[in-house]
């Protein structure tokens, strides 16, 4: 739950600061916003005209029995209604269209930031929580831009216009109408004070639900295999119940606030009818003014309610923007230096790797590697072995600079990886993992991964070289056959062959194999053994291996034990030492 609790560590946001950052997304669309504001103000002015036309019709025509000019007033009233419809349609279309564009911009900005964020950030934050930022939280902000931040000016303009009209028509009734404003202010302040934390709680529970579902749906086979359905269901019940209770808490504040505003408005209307009726009967107030005043007063509370609803939208947006900007404000820990010694900028990459006294720990209090030093010469093939947790994969993570060393340094072709441009550094490598990640798309697209320099011929040649063309061409669509999410329709061996084809197609200077054949059956391993010789030919190769048989022909083998480099040499040299490697070899072949 520690990761989940981080959702609640958010400090109290300063609304004005967040709003300024949100309004920055409107700047590229200022012409549309200006047009929408004009339409909103125009529609508000037409709403103000309706009660006045009613007053003129009653006082100047109906009350005196004169039909002359009444037709023109009726037509003017109709024109006002049509104009209001057209202007409201225009502002709605503009705001909705602009809101969608802002959502697009915001999601692209978040995704761009996620692509630059270091791997360590993903270790700390559940995928479901990050998905909530890109989906649900951005959707909430869309409502702010389409029904909140711009249209609020129309409500304010209408409210000021009605107050002016009331004061000009009859200051006595206006004073009665305004007398209830302190009550409205008290209720609104109570609502504001409580609803923000309510919204924050709701967003927190939504993120927890998404994180829970992502984790448990991905691992559903494990849940079913170990008969954890009931426990999983009970855990989801707890999270889902928390989300429900948070929503119920927020409903309470709405249930009190809106009826309270209605009651206060009804109280004001009742006083207007009472005193206004007395003044009409005493001929100190015209019937038309009385009717118009009631119509204005009813419209007076509508923008107040609308502003309250806008405030609700604002609170939801503040809670969501607080999380989005917290994500965007998290700087990547692994970045390219301002001035980079770019690999290959002057000399062709050789693939020379040096670890100098490298110490590193994912947790600073518990080093995974301790004072590790070794050299891999250009074109040399090096295997790395060791027990689980010895630090084998950590060496690869540091070499590719997914993490930075705590002490020491790593050199590639004589340059510290921390001083190299990240894309250029990683372009030197191809990485083949035990757990191959395939994307939704086609066979060909998963080999080339969007690299424009890898044409169809290169894809076919790479697949044939690693003996993947056999199963690919047997598929109904061949290289254009669809690949399901994470390659669900392919076997483990087929996915591994595709990863070898991908590595070969990118023609790296340095090849990294992280237990690439540990999940492959014997037949597939035989298929790719020849491909490995082709793949490693002329390239610097680092291979992490579980099966010692796959690295016996390596030029050098490094033996890690509890984060330290304990042995180094060829297969025969290490056997002759009768140390850790010898024990691992004996253990594996005894088991075999």
C-alpha cells in the first residue's frame, strides 16, 4: 500500500497557480476562445433583453389596451430567442472543439514526458496510476475548458447585468433580492471548504482502482492458478468500496448545497411577490415592472447555481491538474548532458566497454554491485553468470544507462556513458531479453519498430537469418500478420525468434543477451544457435546466461556472486579454478 499512499501525499494546491498553468493550454487557441467569449456575452445580453421586452409589452400595450406595436415586440422577442439559440450553439461548438484539441495537446505532453522519464520512476509508480493521469484526469480537465473556465465569464456578465437591471427598475425590490446574498455566501463557503478534499479523495480511489485492475488482470492466470480468486475479489471489494464511499461523501455536499440555494432563492422570490404585490396595488410599481422583476430575480439565481456548478468543475479540475502537474514536474533523473560526446561523431564506434570500480544499489542502503571492474574489448564475446540476485541484469541496466552508477564509471569507446547523448548511446546496442515485449501491430512492424531505414527487404533478410522466416511465412498474412497485445497469439519460442530478428535488423555494434534462451525449448535453441553466431560475428557481445551451455564458447566469462566479480576467464580456465563457476557447472550437469 506504500505506493498507493503516495497518492495522498499531495500538498494543498494553490488554485491560482494551477489555474495559470491550465490557462496556458488555451493560449494557442486564443482566436477560438475570443470568438466563444463574444458569443457567450452576446447570448447573455439577449437573455437580459427578454424580461425587459415583457415589461414593455405589459406596461405600454396590454395594460392600456393598445395593440399597436405589440406585434413588433412579439417579433423582437422571437428574434431574441433565435439569436440566443444560434449564439449558444456557436459557443458550445467552439468550446467543445477547442476542449478536444487541448485534451490532445495535454495527452501528448504527458506521454512525451513519460517517454523521457527514467525507468526508476516506473519502478515506484503503478502503471494503472499513470494511465489514470493520461485518461481520467485529462477528461476532467476537458470539462473545465468546455464548460468552466470560458463560460464562467458569461455567468458573471449575466449576473452583473441582472443586478444592474434590478437596481435600475426598483431599488427597494433590488435590496430585498440582495438581502439573501450573505446566506448564499455562507452556504457557498461551507461547500467550497469541503468539496475540494472530497474530489481529491475520489481521484485517489480512481487511481487505485486502475492500478489494481491493471495488476490483477495482467496476472489473472497466476490468480487462477493459485486459486486466489476469492482473495483478489475481496481486495478489489475493499478498493471499490473506498471509491464508492468517497463518492457518497461528495454527494452529501451536493445534496445540501443545491437545495439550500433553491430554498434561499424561493425565500427571496416570496418576499418580492409580497412587497411587490403591495406596491403594485398601491400604484407605486407597474405590473410590467413587477413581472419583469420576478423574471429577472429567477434568472438571478440561475447564474449563481451555474457558478456553483462551475466551482464543482473547478474543484475536480484542481484535483486532477494537481496530479498531472506533479507528474510533469517530476524531472527525469537520467538525461543527456548539455554538451555530449556523441558516439560516432568523429570515429566509428568500436564497442569497447570498461567498468571501473562500479558500485550501485536500487536502494542506496543496499548495494547490488560492489566495486565491479572488467573490460570487454571490441568484438569480444563475454558471458556473465551468477546466482539469482547476483547483479547480472543490473550490469545491463547500467550499461544502457537506465540507471546511473553510485560510484565508479562505465566507459563505452573511452567515453563515460553519463557524458554521452542518450539516443546515440542506446543506438549502439540491441537488447534481447528473456521476456520479449511485442507491440500490437504486425510481424514486420515488430521487427523494424518504426525505424524508417529498415525496409521490407531488411526485415525479410533478418528473419531468414535467425530462422524465423519459416513460421512467419506459414502465417496467413506472412510478415503482415497481426500481432496481438504482448504477442499473445505467438509461442515463447516464436517471440524469441522475432526478438533475434529485431536485433539483427538494427545492426548494432554491441549485442546484449539477457538470458535470451532460458525460456526457449531445445528445438528452438538449436534453431537460433547458428543465428547467434551470425548475430555475434564482428560485434561486441555480452550474454547473461542461466544455461552454462550457451556461453561455453565465449571469449571470456564473468562470474558474479553477491554483487562482486569473483571470477573471470574462459570456460576451461574457470573449471580449472574449481571455484564458483565449477560448482555451478557441476550443479547444472548433475541436475541434467
